[in-house]
């Protein structure tokens, strides 16, 4: 896939302390403002917050864009110690927010 095939929009949530669903929906709405096409994939980079299981992040996205593939990775290194885990977005690092990309296929070419 290249930029000839897919247009990406990026975004970042607010702090993900108690709720995942509300900040994810708000960030998605902001990132997709002005897009008429439906997203065809999402790539997420959730923070490591020990009280949130990984499926909480995927479930939040599936509520917004059902039947759309969600890919990504929890931000961690070789030790699961949340105080060392961060995500990076536009050159800034964050501990409790989720950067993401939404992909909209412009067209699909098969070779």
C-alpha cells in the first residue's frame, strides 16, 4: 500500500485514566472530520495502563468502526513496568494517551 492507495489520518486521545470509550470516540471524531469515506483499517498504539486490558482498547474501536480491522501494539519495552512505557506522537512522548492512524482506501490495485 502506498499513498496512492490509502489516505491516513492520525490522531491522539486525551488521557485514558478511567474511561477508554469516550476519549477514543472523541479523538476519532476529531481525526475524521471532513472525511466522507468510511475507514477501512485502524492502527492503534495504546499506552500500558495496568488496569486496562488490551482488549479494552480494541473493543472501544470496534464500537466506533465495527467490522474494520484494528492493528497495533501496546507501548512497552522488554519489562512490563508501566512507569517506563510511553507512546510518541508528533515528536512528543505521552504516558496515558493513545496515538492512532485511520486508513481510508482511495482504491485498491491488484498486480
